[in-house]
């Protein structure tokens, strides 16, 4: 089956997997609607946002793509299907990622149907170095594999402290490894990079801390492997995780990248602590992320001795 229809079926809602719910009748939409099709004009101003990125869905129907088009060639064969949320109220198209399917593998797509999945933030397809990297949250992994689903429940702090401290953390790395002897390193899947890792780590930190994402006033991302020359990773993290207060699609959060070999992120802990402890700034929480997809020269060239010691 060809993957030609994929580009036409992708829903362009930015990188945030979001929709709307009518507060009157409860009908949900995978689009940003100002009114409900059932309730009509009386639903104006009564449509609330839904963020599916933290939800768990079900893979209802899927098929195996064995002949990707040019942009998807590097992905190889993959599974594409329909994922439902909230007991079938919303259905979205999506790709199953982190699944290596070789040419001689006998894969029955129907065996995946009915399994629970969680959204992942990934590249949509491979691009050249000079092109804009397309990313999307319409990629999924099984909810019971590798990183299992964890519910995001924002809670109010039960106690205030006089000094700043770490209230939560998240760790993300690829499930794939290269092993040599007794040592191994993580390597990213074909649709992963420093941006996707930063988003996933930030998501896990929010889940672990229970902090409301709208209370994050600043996000720092330290990396020496940004896929872009200018565009900061932190701005993408803020967009996908909906950090800071939002007013008509304008997010009230400051986002900045730093670069300094192995301490690009750890150096920012002091800045983050100083920022949240200064009352006049009005920043209750800051997020610090370190993400890298470090590269090395081939082993038979100068600098190649680092090849095994750097990774994702």
C-alpha cells in the first residue's frame, strides 16, 4: 500500500494534539471549533480546549505501509491507522513509531488493533539539512511498552518553601541501543532528535511534579545538537506542552536555548533558582531541560575515538 494519502489526511493543528469539547452536550471535536454542531449558536463561548497529548487512546484500525513515498523512504515499512480517544468520541489518523519492520517480517496489522497507545512527539518524515523539520504529535507507541502511560493531574502545592528547589523531574531516552562488549549507548529512532527528546522529557517532568503547565514562566533547554542553526528548541517545547498562560494563541512564557558542551543545561539551574526566588518577576516555576543527540566522527578518522562514548 502506498503512503500517498498521508500528506492529505494529516490534520494541521500545529504540534499540539488538541481539540474542543462542548460544555452543553459534551460532544468532542478534533479541531478548534468556536461552536458545537449540535448546540449551534448557544454554544458560542462554551467550547473548552482538550489536550490529547497527555491522554491514552486505542488503536482501532491499522494497515501496513510497505511502499513509502520519497519523503517517508527512510522510515521504511511502518504501521498507520486510526486512533480513538474517550471511548470513540474522537478519532484521529496516526503512525505507530518505535516499531522496526524488516522487509522479510511477516506482520499482521490486525494483531495490533484494540491495543492502547499514547501520543508521541516526533518528526513526520526525513528532510535535508537545509529544510524546515516537520514535527507532529500524531505518532503513537503502545501504552504498555517502554514508556507506559502516566496520567497528568495538576495539583495545587500543599506547602510553600522559603527557598527554591526541584519539584519534579523527567528522563527520556530512546528504546534502541548499540552494544559493544559490556558497554552500550542509546541511539535515536529515525524520527527522533534533540527536539523530540526535550519535549518528551518535559512532558514526563510535568506529570511527575503535578505542576500546572500554565504556571511555567520560563523554560531553558541546553543542547549542543540543535537540528536548527537559529530556531530554539525551547520555543517548540513551550508550544507543544502549552507552557505559560495563553491569550489568543499568544503564550506568556519566556523560552531560551543555551549551548556549552556538557553543562549547557546544568548551568541554568542557578539561573532558574534565582528567577523563581525573586518575587518581583512573578515566575512561580521554571523548567530546565538538557537534550542531546551527540555526534562523533567515524572511528577511522581524527576524533573517531569518541564514537562509542556519545549518543542520544
